[in-house]
C-alpha cells in the first residue's frame, strides 16, 4: 500500500493525471457542490459502454453519458477499483493483488515516457441549429423540456494542465458539481 500512496498523491495531481493517461487507465475525479473534498477513482479495466446498461447491476464507479446524438443512451462506466481521497486510499475488495502489482508496473513504465497523448476529438457546434432542432422536437412531442448547451474549441496552451484546470473550476464554481474524466 505504501507504493500506491507514493504514486497516488492528489497533491501532485498534474503528475498523477499524466501518468494515468500515459498508462491508459480510465479515471474520474470530482468535487461535490459546497465541499472541498476531491475524490478520484481509477479503473483497472477498460470502461464499460453498453446499451443494456443497468444501474442496479453495476459495480460502484462513475457514470457519464456524452452529449451527442446518443440514443439509445449508452453510458460510460468507470469502475471504482482504486479510490483516492485526501485522507487515504481504498481498494475495491474484488481487486486482486496481482492487478495492483500490474497497475504499479504500468504507472512506473508511464513515468519513463516523455510525451503525453492528446486524443480529444474536435467537433463542430452550431448552437442555433441545436436550439432549432430542440424546438422542433418539443413541438413533435418527443421531449417536454430540452436544455441545449454549446462549447467552443480552442487550442490548448502547451503548458495546459487538466488537473490545474479542474482545480480552477472547483474554486470558481463552488456551488457546482465539478468533474474530470478520461
């Protein structure tokens, strides 16, 4: 467990996130509204995405569903195999020691690499078209309520840090649920 504690330090969030991405582990970090406590979970297996997803039959973890033409809904589940909080680390009881040993080995290999992958796809976002489509769908009776959103793609600065961005969002929006996943 001492080796895990050295690797999984939330005070070194930038370094930790880089290692997890390089080693290709899925993770989710979040902060609940009006709380200061950040939680991080790491999945030791590939994320699950399925159209027959049933919450009651799913192991603890983090569930997200991308904003897209994603019907039927196909949520993405990140298992809580390793749970990291400021006050310590907990392991899912189903996790075997050999899986932890492999995780430590993969993280150590990732440390030796010197480049970080950037695999975020670029998407177009015509907000007026989204709103028009939402109004049409409401008129047709498909939906009662729709909350359109939009985003703006901008190039990331070379020194961009997902973890610092996440912490900044947490500081700026203390009454909001804030999260980062990969």
